């Protein structure tokens, strides 16, 4: 996307979990997003995307829902 203007240097030094914000109490959306992420993990698409961007060290094997205060 940068037409060669940018390149990755070195290795990833650290990883941190990322999240998706969903309106509090929207359990239907919670379940839908979790199921969609699990499908991407199961069919290999998730890891393929992470490898493309060079961040596969941060891969997860199961999406989890964190409630406030966790």
C-alpha cells in the first residue's frame, strides 16, 4: 500500500492484546463477534492476516470477552 516507501525493520519487540469495543449489554453482538473471530482462527485466515503484517507473535487461539473490571 505504500508503493515501497515503507519497510519493516527488525523484529516485533513486544505484543499486547487488542480489543473490539461493543456496547455494554449487547450480548448478541458479543457472541457474533466472538464466533466470527473463532471462524477466522479455525480456518487459518486470522494467522494469515497476522503473518502478512508481521505481527503473528501476538496471535491468540481463542477470542475471549472481557467484562469491565477484569
